[in-house]
């Protein structure tokens, strides 16, 4: 379980193809303090730490993860947002994030607002019922508030700190991102669906 508050960024140093899976070696300031078998969110995707060496760690994405996230596009040099799992005795600064990506969204616009940035992302219309005005959304592991929503798009505003300390600064029009919709909305939607049957 995560909060969507990014702690560090890392850099993909190596990509190893193992059959249908891909193993990523990631260099970061937090790598040496991680533990093998620990769950860590990488740009919003919950992955298990497999090994640690000095300032790097490795994680593997299986075929299912590669199909449903942007990880298949990762290559050497890709910047990755990193968040360790939340502590139950701390503040929940963002919102409840599972690290289970629902969709790959695409940036359709990026606007410099003279001190902040606004991004528009498009997603598959089948998820429209999970997005509400001023609701929580998780993009590349970052807890954000969405606005100007349509049936297949939403906007988010990025403050300078988030822009400089996450991989949002590298997102341009056409960039694919991992998107996770609010888990509370998903449960409510499911209950509503079952009650109609």
C-alpha cells in the first residue's frame, strides 16, 4: 500500500529480457536501504525487490505487467518515480494507492502556466465512471487531483516541487504514463454494478 507521495527518482541502468519478462536494474539513492522481497512502487507499479548491489536494485515485470503498464517502454536512462510502502503510523499525505495500474494513459497536452504546469491525459473510455471532478488520481505513482474531466480525459496541475522531483518533467505530448484510479471509487462502482443484477 502506498500514498502517491514520491520519495526519490531512480534511473534504469540495464534492461534484461528473460523470455516474456523484463528485469530492470535501477540506480537510486534509496537502493542500498531497500530489502530483498520488499514491495516498492516504481512509477506507480508495485514491484518486488529481487537483489541489491551498492547503489542499484533489480525488479522484474512479468508479461501481464508489461502489457498493462508503460514498463515495456522503459530503456536505459528512463527516469522512474520511487515510493516505498507506507508506514501505518504516519500521515497519509496523498491517497490510498495500491500500485496496481489500471490503464496506460497518454499525455495529449502540456501547458507551462508560468510557475506550474497543466497536463491533459487521455485514457480508455471504459474507465470514465471511475473519475470524478476534484477526485484523486495516481499518475506514474504520483497522487494528484484531477479536473476538467471528460469521458476519456482529465487534467492535472503540477506544482514546481513535484515537477522537479519526479519524472513529470520528462513527460511530453505523446508520452505514455501509468494510471491508477481511486480504489474507493472502484469498490463503490463494483457494489453498484452488483446491486443492479
